[in-house]
């Protein structure tokens, strides 16, 4: 049986040793080469493979895919075919890129289907139907609880019984490379007697991963922890931008609103759960035992190394955080089971962010709020300046990769430059 995750596979397309996109990865994205209409592609080394061109050449005939399924500005219709079909296609692509592929295939692909990454502009991979943000890292929840409430009683009573979350805004999710303006808004300093309006003074990133669903369910339908993985196609890196000063003032009693909905940035490649299978790992022991509908069997955490850096014009980038997706307390099958336990329906292209992924060590904390401890411990930068939050002109870069047995499955990066506020 051909296994596209086999560490021994080699591609005839040259893949640099430090590439995020070896033949074992084959993530899906939407790209434009500036000439043809946006379409679906697969990343291989330093190229994007044009899936529409392959379908046109008859290479997927056996899979009986709908006509022009890849000649679309989103992957939604393709992902709606389901995890099994998408997995089959990934396997076919792997065979075509394998060094053992037929000469005829190699010739056709080299001539017609490979676009260098520096020519391809990556676009949003999916039309985001709905966006939910969880709060599933215990270290993050404890850090925030200690800062704003009581260090001895940092977790709220519900936290270990359910994956806390809220509904975010889908319209302002943007792809890596899209600059964002510093938001303006209302805030109130603790010692001020009234609120004021102006640019956020506490703009922050949140290091997260988001999973994407590939099925439309009916209202009233539930997804169990056992079934959940079949409805999840893959993951992207997710930067849930947050304006802390706006958040502090507005969030009571209903939760985040304008402090979060001005923008969230994602990496352009959807790395499939199929490709991540070798990186499954144990999660933390859950104590107290969760209610039955949140119990799960098997391993549903993933060992994915995460990194955040800050750079600016004339300043080298500095890595400020190194964390790991495996640190989450609640995993994605629990999150999806909880999300649907009340009968809430899900859609193809929904995005479910993990919540800020902080680890136990200070260096692994996934936001400036924690790294600079509410502004009290400034971080030194390579040019001698310091940061407590993100400044105008800063470029925040997140990277993610899983590595094992000589195989590296990477996500590429999500990079965002922060611009000054739009004048009123
Ligand atoms: Ca968040």
C-alpha cells in the first residue's frame, strides 16, 4: 500500500533540506499567478503545483471529481468532498511527484503545472463561513487569570469542565502578508474617571492554530469526539490580533468584541490532518475527569513546534516565543464535540482557533501580554529598543513545523505588518 507519509519518499521536484513542504506534506492553498484566475494548488519545495492544470490534463480522471473543482477562489467545494476523497487526491499527487513517477507525468507537470513560489501570490485558502475562538491552553488561562484576578485562584470554576470559547468575526480573517492598521477604539485607564477614544496602546498578537471543518451538518446534529476527526480537514497558523486596552474596558459582561474583530491573520497553506498523523501525541491528563461527551479515546494532540518573532525596518527579527500545539489542555475533537453538543450546526470552511497556545516556560508564552507581563517586563530588541506590546511598523511572524524521523511538515508562516491607525 502506498503511504504518502512514508519518510523514505523522495520527489523529483528539488526540495531544499530546510523546506516546510517536502513530498510528505502536500498542503492545499489558493494562489494567483497574476495571469490566470485564482485556483487551488499544492506546495512542493519552492513551487506551487497547479491542481486545475492537472485535472485538465486528465490526471485525476479516476477520482471522478466535479468539473473545474480547483478553478475556484476557495477550497470550500473541494474540502466538501470530505476527508477521504481529499486524502485520496493527496495520495495521487504524491505518486505524481514521486521520483518513481512516469516520464510522461514528470514532463507534463514540469512544463505546465509548477509555479515558483515567488511568482505565486497566496490568497485566502477558504471562504471562512464561521469563526470560533477557544481558550484551551491551561498555561495561558492561568497567566491571564493571575494577572487580572487571583494568582491562587487563576482558573475560573468552569475552565476544567468545558472548552471555553466565543464566536468571533469571519469577515476580517486575512491571509499572511496582509498589513493591518492599528485599531482605534474606546478604553479607560484604571485611574481615569471616564473612557477616552484613540489608537490602541496595547496591541498584541495571540499565537494560535485553527482547524477547518469539511462538512455541513444539520441543525440539531451532534458530532462525538469519536467522529470529530472525520469532519476536520486540516490546520492553519492563526494570529488572533487583540487590542488589550479596548478588551479590558469592553468585555464585561459579554466577552470580546471590537478588541478582536479588526483582524486575524492566517497562514495560506492548509496542512491536512492526514499529513500530521505521524505527529499525534498524548495530551495532558485531564483532572477532574470531564463529562462523558467530552471523553475521548486515542491521541488527538499534535506535536507541532511554534515560534513568534518581531522585526521592524532596520531591526533584525527577534524570536520572542517558542511554544508547541501539544500544550493545549482541550484538543480539537473535544472542542468540536462541545461546540455541537447543543445542536449547533457546522459548515464547510468554518475556522476554529485554539486560543493562545502558551506552554509552562516563560519563553513559551504566546502573547505579549504574558511575555512582558501586562507591560511590566519590557522585552529587549536587537536595536536596543524595547517592546511591551506591538508598535507601528513592527512585523510579526509566526512559524510552525512538526519534525520527526528526518521529515519536516511545516506550515510556512503568517506574517503581518502593523500600520499606523487610519485617520478619522
Ligand atoms: Ca484568541
